[in-house]
């Protein structure tokens, strides 16, 4: 029964919220939706970022503590190696381990041994290691003593750490009663030559612990450091502020590590120092979230106001179309009533533009048809008959040069006009170029030579009309003729390479400047230029084909290109068409 009441209240609350939302204005609906949409991912990202940040900061601080501790251990191990090595060096020296075995009855020899060998040797060690406070050899053989350098073993009994088992053949570290640090070990037996044994004598090096552990101060500026051996606390340091923290009962974070001498180095750091970066970062995250909330509220209002402008924007488009601007692009992808209305209006506008464009293209096609009709009215038969008449009169008058010129012009214009067709045969194109070159030779009094190299096995293929003549004209007019003092030479080659026909035009003219080469195929020129030929080749055969121009300024220019061989059938058709042209030529000459 209770669950039924709770379910009814939830349903009533949901219904009330939906009714309230539906009664809201469109602008407020948009604002609420935008706010909730931005608030949900922001909350998830904020919680996630906070947790990850806290984890990363704790990890970083503990790694920093561990790194500092490893540095302290490494520095301490270095100190231990240095002084244990020094102690081993002293213990193996003949000057040191033979001193306790001196014959005390020979006072002069003993005095000389102690003052001129033992003291001098130890003084050299003090010079090399000024941080060493004292080097002492403890004598268990006799009561022989010499200052602080040679003392009886009984002096060690005054130290709190001393037991007979405390001193062994290996170096051992202890903290003396006076606060100094010492490292001590037994001396070897001098009379055992083949078996290394140790006597009851021993040697120690006394050090100032403040100097010895000075390397730890770099890691104890904000921490407390303790160094302890298995039986003693050797060193302890902490800042005054840390003592105050301990008095206030603040808990600490501890970590420890062991050195080569089995010392335990303890690093203790207040938790406050660990949590301060986390607190600062948490405050930054909270401020960022608050700023994002404010930004969401502002942007929600902005987007709501922006969406309310859809109707006004649509009305503005209608006014532009009314004023004659049919290039308006009206788009609204929302599947609501406004979106449907906008979509229908855009479809209507697109259809209107399409009808206008079709009408405009029809007018252009009509103009082109009229132009072609006017061009067709120019009867080429009139030109051919005139040239034929000039040829006949020239032969009767004995003017062979004029007769040849008229024949060449007849062939040239017949192949050039090509009855208005855009394609011609390769044979006809070569005839066109040959007649053009012969005309130029007559005009320029043999200022240049032409070398042909045409593969006799070329197929009868169709090529775009006026494909070679513009290139040859360009080589002659812009390359050879401007270089008149020099004998011009023009090389033309047409050969088949695999499934392609390769064309080569080479001249020894003035050449082309290197800076102009990249723009030749991009610059328009009057009539049929290089750019025109290149574009027709690419439009006919594809973008992989086109002109290739190479030039050496002042020496030569090379133009090459290839076209594919489509098959022999088309060539045969071209041959039939050529026969038709020849019959027409015969008829025209009559």
C-alpha cells in the first residue's frame, strides 16, 4: 500500500513537471534544455576530475618522499663506503697493526716508532680527511699508550655500546657517549703470514655526526629524518615548525629505507604538507565548475534567443526573394513545423532557379547554333577554287613559286578547316604540319631546316584537330625566327611506345626562361596556344596526359606528349573518311 502511494506521488510529480514544461514559452524551454544538457556532463566530469586529481597528487607527493628517501640512502651509503674503505686501509697498514706489538723494553725504538712513523702516518690521514676527529688504535697486548692515538682496550669499556662481541673483523658503527660517531674493527694478526686472523687489538675512526649526516639536510627541510642502527639512534633532525605540528597532534606520513650498514633511515612528513596541494587544486576545480555553470546559464539564454530568431530569419529570406535575390540559401534541419516550412520554401526556390538556368542554357545553345549557321555560310569551296585558279594562272605564267604556295595553302586550309569537325586523322594532322612548314620555308627563305622521324607503322587513329600545328608554330615563331643569325633546326618525331603514340618537337631557338616555364600552361594566349593544346589533350584523354615542356635558355626547347592508342577500328573509319576528303578535294579542284 505504501509503495502504491509513493508510486502515485512520483507519477503526479512527473505529470506536473511535464505540464509545467509544456506551458513554458518556447524560449524558456530551450534555455532549460540547454542548461540541463550542459549540467549533466559537467557534473560527471567534475567528479571524475576531482577524484583523479586527488589520486595523482597523493601519488606525486609519495613519490617525491620516496625519491628524497632514496637520495638520502644513496648519499649515506656513499659516506659509509668512504669511511669503511679508509678504516680498512688503516687496518691493513703495517705501521698501524704492528704498533700494539712493540717491545716496551726498548724505549728508544718504541719512542721512535710512535713519533716518527705512527704519528706521521696518522697526520697524513688527517690532512687528507680533515673531517676525521680522531683515529685511535686500542691496545690489548700491553699497557702501552701514546696520546689519543694509542689507547688500551679498557678505554672502550667506558662506552655504553661496548661488549666483547661488539667489535669484529668487519667495520661496525656506534654512537659514543660524547655524541661522536665512530666506526671500529679488529686489527689483523701481524705474525700470521698464510692464514689471516685477527687479534684483540682494534682501530676506530671518530667522526662528527653533524658533518657525516650533512647530506641529509637537503631532504629534511620540511621533514623529520632519523637514522638508527639495530641498537642505537645515530642521528635525528627536524625543523622547528615540524615540532610545533607534532605538539598540535597533527598526524604524520612515514616511510623508511635500509642502507648498506643495516641502518634504517626514517622520513616523517606532516600530512598537512601532503594535503595542501590537494586543497588548492580542489579549490581550483570548484571555481572552474562554478565558472562553467555561469557560462552554461549565459550560453543557454544565448542559444534560446538565437533559436527564436528562426522565424524572423525565414521572413527575411522571403523578403530577399521578393526583391529579386534568387540566390538565397534557406536551410533549417529541424524536423518541426518551421523546418518543414523552410524545407518546402527551399525546394520551391531550387526548382525556380533550375527552370531559370535551363532557360538560360537553352538561349546559349541557340546563340551557338546561330553562330555555327553563320560560319557554315562561308563556303570553303570558294577559297579552294580561288587557290586552284591562282595555281593554274601561275603555271601558265611560269611562276612555279606562286604555284607551290597556292598548293600548300590549299592543303593547309583544307586540313585546318577539316569541314568543321573537331577530330581528324593522324595522317591528315601530319599533312597539315608539313604544309605549314613548307609555307614558312618559302616565306623565310630557308632560314631553318626540318628533320622528320615518323614511325611508318603508326595506326590510323583519330586525334583532336590542330594538335601539332600550334606547337610547331610556337617553336618556329617564338624560338627559331627570333634567333636569325643562327641556323634554325626543327626536329619532329612521332613514334609508337607500347600502347601510346609519343610526339616530340625540338628546336634550337632562343629557349624559355626558367622562371617562365611553370606558368606557360597556366597563361592564356591569343589563338591556339600551349595552354589550349594542353587543355584539349587532358579533356580528350584524361588528366594523366598533357604537355611536358623542357628548355635551356639560349639553346633549345623540347615539347613532348603522348596519347593512347584506342584501336584500329576507329583508324579504319578515319581512312574511309580520308578517302572521302580526297574525292572532295578532287571535286573542289575541278
